C-alpha cells in the first residue's frame, strides 16, 4: 500500500468495521456540452482495535463514491500496534507535502488531533495521543502520512526480542 516491509495485512471477513468519511471532493470536467460533475471520496475503515484501512472512490454521485471508497478500504486493511488506547512510542512520517507527528499520551488526555488524522486514529482505536500536522492539509496526503506513521511503529515485544532483553526493561531502561 505505502511500500513498507513490516506491514501485517488483515482479511476483512468476520471483523466489525466502522467507516468514517474523511472528505468528499467535487470535480468538474469541461466538455463540449458543458460541465460534467463528479465526486471523489476518501474513507477510513477500522474495527477500533488496531485494524484500519483507507480507500478512495470516484463516481458521478456522492453515495456511490462513498460506497466504492469503503469497498476499496476493506481491500487495504492493516494491523497497527495500539497499547492501552495509545501508541507505544512517538513517530513521524511524511507523504507528499503532509508531515505528521504522533506522540503517545497518558490515559485521559484524549485525542489531540484534527480532521483526517483524527479519523484515522479513531478508526484504529487510539484514544490518547498528541499529534501535529504540518505542511499540506490535503486530506489524501494527510491520511497517507498518518498511515505511514502508524505503520512505522514497532511493537515493544519485537524490540525486546531484537535487543535480547525483557519487556519491562524496554520501558524502564
């Protein structure tokens, strides 16, 4: 999806997925007979337990563009690490002109994120995180940058195994 190696793909069967509409864009094609309007929609789906996906749909009607986007999102489901309703460590990513920074937060902080970043994190089941979106506010690139940042996160168990130390030592030094 975004060219990363450590992606854990998930099949949509048996999952209770909720879809969130991020943006609908009206596009116009000027033809000999006048203007032809179309719509493109970007949607994020997730089970609010670490499984998320995004999709893009285009159509002449808004409803069918959203339906196509949901179907596309279900084809691109991935698993991201979520621990105690936050992320294990801070991360940042860039996609196009969008630059996203995510930092874990203590319980009760809430989701400090706006727009497209919020939709992705809510779908993943993250409730406490601090985020900053810099650069482009184009929802397509913001969603892709957020996905890239979440997919860059490594699980604490994986880090402990690589270093040859216990899981408690990873957190406590």
